[in-house]
C-alpha cells in the first residue's frame, strides 16, 4: 500500500469515527450524509453536537442539586 493510499485510508477511518461520535452524541444521521460532507464541514458539526450534549448533561446536573 502506498503512503498516499495509507493516509487516505486513515483519513476515512477518522471521518467514520467522527461520524459515530456525532450519532452517539444525538446527531441526526438522516439530516446529513457523511459521503456528502467535506471534513471542513464534518468537524464543526460534530463539535457542536458534542457541546450541545455536554450542555444538556451540565444542565441536568445543576437541576439535581
């Protein structure tokens, strides 16, 4: 496997991992398709989704106090 092929494979694996994080954090996989998204669009989408999830957990923790 060439270096370029290996790097492309690693990038695709990272994109798949980010997509799984998006789904596990509550993102709607029907709203977007991974194949249609550039990495420049995928990263902020996942970060926003995870930050929203974190906000929900923080709010729930405050409500329990």
